[in-house]
């Protein structure tokens, strides 16, 4: 490099370059213009070629200086290469899976723990509710027991029973000396069927179904009472008991002035409906009083309910006071003109009063308003009585149709079946013990009553 850079060498190069230029200048001056142009092009191409060579050499020199650094980087990478790096990534993935599984397991355990806690709280709540229910039942049983003992004591102190001879007192109205005699104005004339109300209630308290009770009453009356009379008496007595069980009478404002339900049931078991009629009459009056400030819809509901009360009262009164029963049934129809039961029973009292035209009119309305499922008994009764009337009028075709409707229903009940010896013996046992368990029977009938 020092040789290249010496002044002597530079002078020689300069001299040679000056010589070349002089020669070119001489040659150029001797050439014409075309040759000069061609020569300029050649020189330009030469210069470009030289520049390209210089550029290529420069790029090679630059690459030469860069290559060691690249190799060093590559060597650094090679030196940092871990042959177990792939395996480590796999282990890391497995570790992540293990951690995820543990996390899921922990969440599942936590959810299970929370569920167990909720179940324990639910079980504790149910146990508390069960304890409260048992306490309530125990309290209810104690109240029932106290009321039963009170009722027994009241009966024992105020009425003399001869349990061995199975005799009932003749003056059962003295069961409560605090009852005002002025309210007991209903007369009692017991017919054969109505003398069996006690037996009816006793069988009902024993869980006997309505059909078997109807068959028993028919057997005891020796077939003198028709099917309709038996069925409607069973229906009325059971309906009155349901009113006693549902606190309808206890909620009356003047209940303290009235016979209580135990007294009414006691009298009813002894075939005396007078106290039951007193309670029903007051229930009807107080219910109608509630309609004064009631809405139209509520008023109609109350009237419909009072209409059912009237049907029960009329049926119980029908045996002893036909006029009272008639007026009560008419009132029931005024309150609810669609009451098929009221129309059917009104027809019965009109027929007993020998008002044939009114009876047929009532039966026709009962037939029109009766539902074939809900009022099957009323429909059969109306059909039977209309059939008899149509036969008398000579309309045998329509009469036969009506007769078949009634016959089909009564045959399905089989009320007129013949009792077996075993059934007769069971009936005798019930009758023989009928007067011995009256307090227990009343308590059993009222066991679902709220105090």
C-alpha cells in the first residue's frame, strides 16, 4: 500500500494518463464527426462496464465483511441449541394438562361441597318443617282430646245414658242449658227413613261409601222409600257435615248465641234435625248480608252458595215441615235459577202437596238444567216423575224414553240388592254399638276442622 501511495508511482500514472489523452486528442482531431460519435459511445460503454465491475467488487467486499458476523450469529445459535428443547415443550404441555385436570377436580369438589351444603340446609329446613308439623299435629290432637273430653263430660253431666241397655234419652235438647229455647222452633216428626240418620252418619264415619249406605237404608226401610229420597237425604247429611268440618258455622258473628256443631251433630245422630236447621238458617242469613257491599261477580257467587245451603236445609226440613221445605227450595231457585238440585227437590215437595202441574214444571226445569255427570241423581228423578205424568197423558213414546233414563241410572246403583247374612250381621253390630261411641264419632267427623 505504501508503494501504491508513493509520489513516484503517482507521477508515472499521471504521465501515462496524460499521454493517452494527448493521443486521443490527436486521433479525435483527425476523425470526422461520425467516427467521433461512435468512439464516444464505445468509451461510454467501457466506462459503464468498468463501473459495473467496481460495483460487483464492492458488493463482494461488503459480503466478505458481513459473513463472519453471520457465522458468529449462527454459531451463537448453535451454541444455544438445546437438544432436549422439544422434549421440554412436551413436558410443559403435559404439566399444563395436569394443572388443568387438578383445577377441574378442585372446581368439581367445590361444586360438590356447595351442593352438599345446600342439601344439608334443605334437609335441615325439612326437618324443621316436619318438627313444626308434628308439633302442630300434637297440639291439634291435644285440642281434639280436650274438646272430646269436654264434650263427654258435658254429655255425662247433662244427659243420663244407660249404655248397657242401649237406650237414648228422650229429651236430648237439654244438651246445652245455655241455648235459647226461642230459636228451637222447628218441629220434629220422624219418619222411617229419617229415623235412620244416626245409622247413616255412623256408617259415613266408618268410611262406608255412599252406595252401600243407600243400600243399607233401602234395606232398613223395607223398600218403602224410593231411591231418590234415600240419595238426597244422604247428600244433605253429608253436605251438612262438610259445612261443620270447614268452619262455616264457627265463622258466624253470632255463633256464641247458636248451638255449637258438636251439639248439632249429636242431635242429628239421634235423628233430630232441629239444631242443624238453626245453624243452616243463620248461615244463609249471614251470607246474604255479605252481598250488600260485594261486587256483582262476588254477589252471584254468594247467591249460588246460599242456594246450595237452602237445598240442604230444605231436605232436612222436608220430613217435618213441607211448607218450610217448599219456601226454602223456591228461595234457592230465586238465588240461582240454574240449580238443578233445587228444581228437582221443589218438584218433589210440589208432588207431595198434590200440585201436579207445578211439580211437572219444576221437573222440566230440573231436566233442562241438569248436568248428566254432576246432576245424574236429579236427572233420573226428574225423568222418572215426568215419565209417570206422560204415561197418564197417553204419550207412551216419550214416557218410555224418560223411564229408561231413570231406570238405567237406578239399576247402575243397585240399591235394591238383597243383603247377605254376613252383611246383615255386620249391620247389627253397627246398630248395637251405635249409641256407645257418639262422642268418638263426632270427634272423628270433626278431626279435619280448624280450631
